[in-house]
C-alpha cells in the first residue's frame, strides 16, 4: 500500500467514525505516520497522538489471542459456565496481571472473577 492510499484509508475510516480500524492502520504504520501527521485529518491526528502517548508510557496493546480469551470469559459469564471460566483463566493466567483487562469484561464476568479472586475489587 502506498503512502497516499494509507493516508486516504486512515482519513476515510476516521471520518466514518470507525476508530478501531483507524487505530489499527496507525499502529501498523506508526513510524511512517510520525513524520507525516500533517496529512491526517483532525480525528486521525488525535488517534495518532493517543497511540504515541500510550507507546511512550510503555503500554502494550492487547493481542487478538488475549481479546479472544476475554470474549470467551464474557460469553461463559453470560451463561454462568463456571467450569469454562476457570479453564480459560487457568490457561491464560498472565492475562489477569494486566490492569487494563477489567475494561474489557462485562458485569457478569467482573462479578464472577472477583468472587473467584482472579481480579481485585475496586
């Protein structure tokens, strides 16, 4: 993909308020965009600024595998499948050491994981 195509896709996705796609494009091409941020529209520039600040602070974005595990836990929590939750937690213990994981949990999963003492109460 050329730079012009990339900038066009980023600006279009930002205009359509598809911020997750915009963020993926930006994260995958961060080095190229740092020097050419003036070509981005205002929403895309704000997302670039946000991504750069997170990277500078040492934040590691959540991976697809981690997100899949969180979504699995959320689905199990909806049906109150405790054995499925325990199995998923047991196979992904490092996931719950991250502070930002709780942002992705639904209310049911939150309560169940607090009861299992996987996450701490706030």
